[in-house]
């Protein structure tokens, strides 16, 4: 018996030809034994594992990078951004490749980007208004809106192909290179942040990276399994589950980072965390997962509910609208005030009220 991607296979000798065939063996699904209360608990516990795994991965990876002489600024652009986007990546990978639920994968990214701006940035702004010069984030805002529009256009044919996934990854490489070249003046701020980083030994750092990766993998697998079960039991389209429960769960690292930064009055960290995370979600997560296996954009019928082949036009437009809102909000007086935060939160609540009230 062989094991691959959560499936067990038994070799069977074909009677018509001297070749070995593989016969799929069905294994019991633990979600059916847990029931609704058990799956809700499993969902919450899995979300905690995603948060903890990302935290360990970022801390361990940052320590390893420092030991090999990597500048703190480069660490911020790569290790931290990569680590906070890993929950989205592993969940989207398991949803698309293992569970064959591609719309959970897509909904996860659209929902995470909406959650990052509407809920997390809105909440952070209510805690403490964000003071930031518009010229410091102007290029990043234009880039985010540009790749969000590109993602919509690439999806119009019904899927994100491997070649399109490769294109998104190439854009990510160009984005990181451009940031490194044009914002080296920000090095001092990263040096200050570096002083607060807890230093670990080499063995501890390696264990944190390994442990974080294991927690992320197991947490993502369990998170997706329970999400799919809940969706099927309540006849909820998987796209909606990805847009809501999954998106909120995978956004926990961004939520923690931004809220802590807001209480410390570190405005640029809050905004940079949100913009950077949204960019990585599109380019790294959908690019990487799409390169491994094409992502279907169309929502299939589930128990007769929904429309076969439904394209998520409205969900894409809402994601684009939240990105556009940041332009006037940050341009006016170089500040995102509490009223703007309330507008973002209200828009977030209204979107989900519309989504589940259809």
C-alpha cells in the first residue's frame, strides 16, 4: 500500500497485461465522525495552528537570515512577507491540489485581501489613526490595484493556468527587486525593528522553521477538511466558505501584526503589512498554486444550490473597490483617520451581509 497526498493506493496486478495498476482505496474521513461541534472546534484549533506556525516560521527564518549576514531590510521584504502569507499558500494548496476545491483557494485570496483592508486596516485605524505620507505608498497602491485588475482579467477565461501562475511569480520577483532598489533609504527603520527581534541559537532557529512548517501544513490540511465538510453540510458554495471563514482564519498573522503595530503607533508597519500581504497573496499564493495546478475560477453547483459556472464578478469588484478607497483616504492630509476606518469596517460588514443574504 502506498501513500500520496493523503490518499492510500494498493497495487493490483492486471489480468489482461503484465503491468501494475493502482486502485484507489477509500479511507474514513474524520470530519464525518466529529459532527458540527467537533468540526467547528477543529476549525478554530486549525486557525490557531496556522497563526502559530507562521509566527515560528518568521522568527526562525529571520534569525537564520541574520546569522548569514542578510540585511534586516531584505528580511522584511522576503522572510516576513513570505511567512505571513504562508497560511494563505498552504491552505490554497491543500484546497486546490489535495481536496480539488479550487474555488476555496480563489475565495481565500479574494476574501483575505478584502479582510486585510476592510477589517484589519479599518480596525487598526479605529485604535489609532494612521499617519503616513501618500508619496511613500503611492507606487505600492498603484501596483496593488494593477495586479488586482490583472488577476481579474486573467480569470475571465474561467481558470488561472500554469503559464499565468508563472507570470504572477515573475511579477513578484520584479516587485521585490524594485522595492529593494528604490527603498533602501528605509534601512534605518528596519535596523530599529531588528533590535526588538529575539535572538535564538542555530539549532533553535532550525527547529522553529521546521516546526512552523509542520504546524502550517497540518493546520492547513485540517482547516480545509473541516471547511469543506461545513460547506457541504449547509449547502454553502465553497467560494463563500473561502471568502469568509477560510479568509478570516488565514489572515490571523496580518491581524495580530497590524493591531500590535497600531497600539505601538507604528503607522507605516500597519499599512505596509496590509499592502505587502495583499501583493503576496495575489503574486506568491495564486502564482505558486496556479503553477502547481491550474485554478478553476467557476463555482460548481453544490446540492442544487448556486449556479453552475458562476463567475465571481462582484467579489472581484469589491476587492478592487477596497483597494481604490485607499487612494483618497491616504491622500487627504496624509492620514487615514477614524472616520475612514469606520467606512472600511462598514463596507466589510455590508459585503458579507450581501454575500450570505442572497
